[in-house]
C-alpha cells in the first residue's frame, strides 16, 4: 500500500470546483496579508495599504518527496557554518574573485569595500546570517541539487509561512474532496525564526535604546513580505526603514564605531536592498554601504557574508579539495558535496567546447541576484563564442552550471485573480538563520522554507521578477 500517495490528479478537477478553491484562496490571501503592491497603482510601492493585489500563488501545495525534504533541512546548518567560515577567509574571497573583479564592475565595488575593511583590520564579532539555500530535484539523477546560496536580502521569509498556512487551510476545508491531508504540508515558521534571530542579534549588541534598521528599496511592491517580519519585531524593538540614499544623508559613524541614523543608535542593519547594481544609482548609495560597513552595527549581511554568497564563490567551493579547507567534519563535507551540481569557470577550454556543442545542458550565470540575469539555450553558445573572440578578461564575469531538469507536474497557477492550469517545475528554498558572537554560536538552524513554482517553459525563476509563484510542499 502506498498510503502516503495522494489521490489527487489535477487533470480530473472540474472547472467549477477549481473556481471555488480559487475564490477561497483569494479571500484567504486578502484577509491574511498575502498581498503585494499592484503595479497599476503608482503609489503601491511606497504607500502601504494603497493598491494591493494577492501575491502570485500556486493553488495547491506541490508534491515533494519526504527524504529530499529531510536532506535539504539537514544541510541548512552546515551551509550556514560554511558561509561563516568562508567569510573569515578574506584571502580566499579576494583571490577567488580577483579575475571577476576585472570583468564585473559591481563585484569590483563590493570587493573594494571588503578590501577597505581588511586595511582597517575591521572585525565582525557578532555575525548574523539570514540565508536561503535553493534546490531543484534533478529528475535524471534523482538528486537534490543546489541552485544557489543567497546570503543577502533573501525574499519571502514572511510569505513562506503565509503560503504554507494558506495551503493548510485549503486542505482542511477541501482535503477530503481532494484526497489530501493538511498534515502532510510541513509547518513553516520562517517569519518568526528570522525575526527571532534579528531580535537575538539586537540583544547581543546590548543597548536597549538602539534600533533595528531595515534598508529598503525606495519603491518596493514586495513591501508586505518585509512588513510581516517587522510586525513581529515592532512591538518590542524600535525599527527604522530607510533607503541607502537616506542612510547617506541621515547617517554617520562616531569615533568609537557607533552608527547613528536619524539621531538614533543602530544595532542591527537588515538589508532588503543593496544586492543589485540598480540599488546603487549614484555614489550616495555606495557611500551609505561603506558607512554601514565601517560601523560596529551588526550587518545582515556583512560585506564578507555578501561576497561569500556570490556565484563565483559557489563555483570555487565546488572544486575538489576546497570544502575541506573550511570544514573539518568529513560527514559534513560529504553532505554538502552531494548537493553540488556541476560548476565551472570559463577558463576551462574542455567545458567551453562542451557547452558550445550542447548549450541546452548548461546555464551561464553572471554575478547577479534577483532573477532574470542568466543565459540559457542557444544564447549560451552565442555568448561563449562572442567571449572567445573578445579575449580572456570578459569571461570572468560568468560561471557555467550544469542545467538541472526537475520533474514537470500539472499545477494551477493563480495571478491577478485568474488561474491557469499549466506544466510546471519547482524550486525549494530552505531558510537558514545563523548568529554568533565571537566563539559562541547562538543560533544555527534551518528556519522554514519556500517553494517556488514556475511554468516549465520558462528558464528563469524569481517571484518578484515575475516568473514564478509562491508555493508550499506536500510530502509524499
Ligand atoms: P538569482 O540569484 O538571480 O536568483 P539563480 O542562480 O537562482 O540566480 O538563477 C535564477 C533562476 O534560474 C533560478 O531560480 C532557476 O529557476 C533558474 N536556474 C538557475 N540555475 C539553474 C540550473 N543550474 N538549472 C536549471 N535552472 C536554473
Ligand atoms: Mg540569488
Ligand atoms: Mg535564485
């Protein structure tokens, strides 16, 4: 007996029943704040409560094998530890990114800040990491492979919990008809765990009057995900919301390193901006980033944590023998390595030749975050050929990655009040929180999850970027 196998077959549902589910889901989203700014309203990215629409969602949780779910949860604290170790090895970071620096101005500017911190011998005693490690389940090799490790501005810790609760609620109401059990959607406390880690960082900083500063984009339609996090903190901890440009005008660092913004001492800086070149339209934003980095506030992330999450570092870590430099425990090394897909730099002629012959088996990635930046299919070939002509330097802006092919399933995607039945693939993100003060590790845990599902014909992911929808998982 395969008792856990759900009976539900999306193909069998009649339209009337699905419409009813969609209606209930949309009511739930509206009542519970699973909403984003509606781009047709000009003020929806700046004024809360104006121009809201439900977040793009998958109507039902997507099936995911329990063994892989456990594997992904189990490696979360190990990845947290790895990021911390890498962040302390300034030479490894600088050396690994030295060629990238010449080819990519954004990485180069980040590295400059990192270098300045090294010159002034700046140490981060209290280190707070709020990460999300993303995976796809490769259908061919039946393995859980990491897409990337995000160390800055990981989106949807607020909505991860909400979309899980939405699905659990729908299954409680309609589970019998669907043949689904709400208990098989794992609990998700992403929001409170991230908030708790921020609160504990605030405690470590140890000044009851100091504030938590959330660095935001000036126009942010995904503001409610962030407000969910701050709603947990707000009653106990004073919060400030500022853009990088505002930090430049309102902020200063005192002789002893204290960061003062708007006349208040800042203990923890949480970035929901600063991860893409678009967040730095002028020198003001770079000045603000440097100012914060020079201060004694706890930065989530520090420049070193940020750089440790770059795709180039991911590729360097996948080289033989490199993980062993950072992790002593052989079992841990094996668990991490098991999740690594093929990763290569573009100075390997063998792999370039292969990728030009079979570009569909590769993804070409620049050092960018936020979705919509990668190169796929025939464009991989074209770009590789172009880079071969242009010579050595330019190719260091990219890495090559083995393309992962997850299982395609039938799902209902709901956007702007309308549902579509489509063939889709999913990416599982596991949140991880890490907090330490010198030698004392205060938090190192898996902190909830987020599934993202997108039509299988789309190469890119990213919910905010408009490719994917929010989802949760149904264990089987
Ligand atoms: P970003 O930091 O911009 O999110 P990612 O590495 O996560 O960059 O890539 C963006 C999206 O591209 C992913 O969400 C995923 O949908 C797709 N993608 C990335 N790497 C691969 C891969 N190796 N195989 C298949 N799809 C991939
Ligand atoms: Mg990313
Ligand atoms: Mg990503």
